[in-house]
C-alpha cells in the first residue's frame, strides 16, 4: 500500500521519541509502514500514510504514540476497500 494517501498533513498521529523504548511494536502493527526503528527509537517515515487506525498507540507500552481517529477517516477507507456501502465519512 505504498501509494495509499488520504489527505496530506492531516493525521493526528504524534510520536514522543523521549518516551519511546524501542520495542518496535509500532513497526509490527502499522498496516501502512508509517514507522521504522532507527538508533533504538521509532521514527515516522511516512506520516501521510497514516489512516489513524490507532493500532500503534494501543500497542505502545510507553504511551509514546497518540492518535485521534477521525481526521483520516480510517473507517470510511476500510469500508470502501471491503466493498461495504457507506454513507458519510465517519
């Protein structure tokens, strides 16, 4: 899904590298490869690929990641991909 994009620079995803312990959970659970580990810390390498699903934040033991679902309309995108009928975004 390297070409996936919704809206540029609108995701609410935030990373506090000071809190990051380098566990790599975010790199394993992110469906769009938003993160990579560099020098034992997470880095965002593709911010605009974030669909705000929240998997990274839910799996971060240090609470170094935060995201507020809605702006990227993850639910709308997923429903569109799966062919479900949708009304309005979120």
